[in-house]
C-alpha cells in the first residue's frame, strides 16, 4: 500500500531552519520516518511554503511511516491540531481514468543535457580540456525554458495540460505575467495552457560535507491536467517526475477541481 503524509513544520525552531534550508538534511529526516528499509522503496517528498509561517511537508511512501521525530524536533509537539496526517493513496489512484481532469501541483528540477555550456564551471572546463565527451546536465534557469520543459514532456507522463479557458490577452499585453521579472511568453506556435509557475528557487549545498556543492534549480508548477494514459500517470504519481527526487523534486499531487489544492483529491 502507498501513503501520502502531510506534516506541519514550525519555521521558528532551530531544527526546522536546518531542514528548511538544506534539502539534503530534509531528505535524511524524511528517510528516518520509514521503519523497514527506506532504500528499498521510492520515497518522494515536497515542501510547500505557500504560507512561510506554516510550511507543509508532503511525503509519499510505500510503507506506513512515523513522523514523531520531525514533530518533536521541528513541529509543534504540544499544540492543538493535527501535527501529521497519513492517508492511504489507493482512493486517489482508483480515480485515475482517461479523460478525467484534476488540479495539480509539481515541484520539479527542469534540466537539459549539453556538451557546450555557455558559462562552464572550472570542473566542466577541465573535463572538456581532457577531451571528455559526456554531456553535462544543467538546470534550466529562465521561467520560459522551465515552462517549455514541462509542456514538452506531459504526454510521456500520461497527461496533457488543456488550453487556457480565458480570453486571449489584449494587443500589446503579455499573454502571461512575468515571473521574478522574466517574461514567460508561451512557446512559439503554442496556445496558453492551464498552468502557471508559482515559485522558483536555486539551492546550493554540500554533499557529504565535502567536494563541490550540489546546485539544484527548482520550479513549482500549478494548474489543471487531463489524463491521457492512466497507467503512465499512475507510474509517475508513484515514481516521481524528473531528476533531484532526493532533494524535494518530482512529487506530483492531484486535487479536485472543485476545491482548493491539498495534495490529494477530495470529493
């Protein structure tokens, strides 16, 4: 069985600040909530900070987890309310069918493979000088490129993003608002789609406390999707989307179009 958890994080505690600022530390805390063999199952997680005073951690596990350690060290252990909810994922998966539409949220790490980076790092320049031919995996840095990365891949993930139901922009106005000061016009020849970028970030942290830092560019997409292949979509709901899954990317969650997004469909 598969479970989707939601854990409240108290951003004012010292342990919380460590987890919120370092995806590797959060990954360790998440894996410590799986009792049997966390390395034997795909664990996905995502940090939602819509309200920075009340960030929420979502985790998808194959076995039932225990989040006591996170609640005690990074939550509100003595406060009222639900500190962590753990629900079976089966009811949602049973509703996946071709043609059905859902609201979705996805934090991903859009990347490209290239052998000729525009601004190579010292390590990349050294590898090129040695004659290495393996391409480099680089994160897309602009909102337009990140959006194109998503739209070009949805079919292979078992869904499509419908065209926007809103009227076209008036002449002289951008079809979509800028994100962080960058234009997010739709790719040439494409129509506006029911998706928007709600957050973008660049994370840099040391891996194992040594060596070159790990850099991950993340982007959060929200919108509507229509199921085109129930099997493919189910596989990617359970297995994640894109790279950097250990660092909070890849967890796609669905919700009813009739209500607010809460990580799982509600009727």
